[in-house]
C-alpha cells in the first residue's frame, strides 16, 4: 500500500483494515438496456470478461475485449452532452500502435499532470516516480512530491494558455493527463496533439458522488498496469466511507449546515446533487439550501444568505477565512450568525502548506472517508478538538 494510505495508520486511524472481494458483475448488456435510468448510488458495479462498469462514477468505463484495453471517457467537461473519448492502451512496440483511436503507451512510464488530484491517485498506486511535469507545482501539498519539485526533478509546465509547449515536448511524456472546465478551455489539447503528444482527459472533478470521484483510481490503475491494486484501494475506501455513513445514521437528528463565504457580495451555494452536499447528508447534516436543483453552484445575494444562516447550527468551508476576525472582514453582521456565537465554524485548511497547497483538494478526492469522518465529528460533537480532525480546523 502506498505511503499516502499507510500514513493514516495509528490509534485513532480511519484506515483501511481489509480488502473486500470484488463484487460479482452483471452482464454488460443489462447496463446498455438500463443506461437511460438513473442508477442508485448503492448499485453494484458490473463486469464481464469484456467490460468494467464503475459502481458510482458516471464519467468512464473500461473495455478489455479481444485482449485490448480501451478507456471510454464520457462528457469530460461542464455542459458536455453525449461526448465520448476513446483511449486505447497499447504497448509502444505493438505494430498497430498508431492504428488505434487515441493510443496511449502501456503501461505509462512518464506522466505530466494538469491537476493535483491526479497526483493523489498516482501516489496511492506507488507510481509517483513516473511524474515528470506538473501544472501549478507550488500548489502541490504532498511532501514527497514537493521534494522532487524542490530538487528540480519535477518541473512546472505552466497552465492553460500559459503552457510551456517546448518544455512539455522535451520531457517526452507517455501521456499528459488533462481536464476541461468548458469546451472552449480545451483548445490547448489540439496544440498538444499537433506536437505528437498523447493526451487523456480526466473528469473526476465532475462526479456527483464522493465515491464516484475516488473510483477514478481504477482508470489510473489500468494506465499503470496495476488494476488489481487500484481495485483493492478503492474497495477499502468504499468500506470505510460506508462505515462512517452507518455511524452518522445512528444519530437521531443532525445540525443545519451553512456553507462558504461571499465573493464580491455574492454567495455561491451548490445544488442538492453536488458531491459535497451528498457528503453533508451522509454525515447526518441538513443542508440549508437543499431546494437548489442539480450539481452546479448558484449565486445567492449576501442578504438572502445572511438571513438563511442566522440560525444555522454549523458553518463550514469558509474559503480564505482562517479566523473569526477574517469572517468579520466580509461583513461585521456575521457576528450575529448563530455558528459564530457558538464557536461552530470550521474550515478545510488544516493540511495547507506555506504556498497555499491544500491537501483537501488533493488527497481529499482519493480519501472521502476521511472528510466524512471530519464532518461526522463536527456535526455530532459539542466540543471538537483539532486533534480529532484530519482536514478541518475550528476558526478561532
């Protein structure tokens, strides 16, 4: 097991004690028949000799028919509809390498990542030595990766329109793992392809289920030729997440939960289908804006948000506010919000380095069970000490 997972062991650990056996899979044909139906979050994954359907994720599946591996990526940017990218994992020595759709050298040995969440997946699989380039190195939290950055062994390749194409080409990556915020933001992908580079879109951030985000480790497992290890890691995390849900379900009633802080007098709240709102519910909390539909964020005026938060029980994810004094800089009236008076304000900045790299957005994607444990602790305990929390700290 990787250092990332091993580091959680100890007396108060949430860590993963055993590996579930792989759940038997249904025939892929059934998936095709019922693809138009909304899948329950508790449905089991399906697998035949040819196809692997994820349990929670909606953004990918994997086809292993005819001794070939094809990773299908669905709708990999916000607003995408019926968009499918097919990536074929092929050994470079195979004479058919350039005859397949979007070939990716298999297994990959040299990788450039455009997202820090990709770093967490790669590190968990014990493949961090394959990283040769990153976008936004100063925002990486992982201490081991930072040592490579500080030594110059791992370089920053730039971001979006500021990508250093000459540097990227010189690194000779087997694959560049990218993401897209919108279709327009993907223009740089064509440039990379024109340079003869292999590019793969990763859409983990678009998943509406916390375990759906984590399940993308299976894609990384196939890229590196270690699918069994990826399955084992995911099964353990799934088990621990569901154990936390069970703990939360035993509480009679949960607190009302207020989120975020305003930006230029506008407060953004996620819709009821957002992955983090689901985590609030799984932790036994009651989201104050559960009437908002979908997974996108909605702009709410500060006045409306303020009135909604007056009697909230808990306030979390306060952005750049790391103290109660910072909260008052937004608006002095916020001192009258109930969570302010009751000292029930928490932010997810406990694991943040001097450059602003926040591990909540890095390893948190891989470890939703640890976030859920924090939320269960915050929601259902009167006096919560920081020593009991992994990603969160109380504002003082």
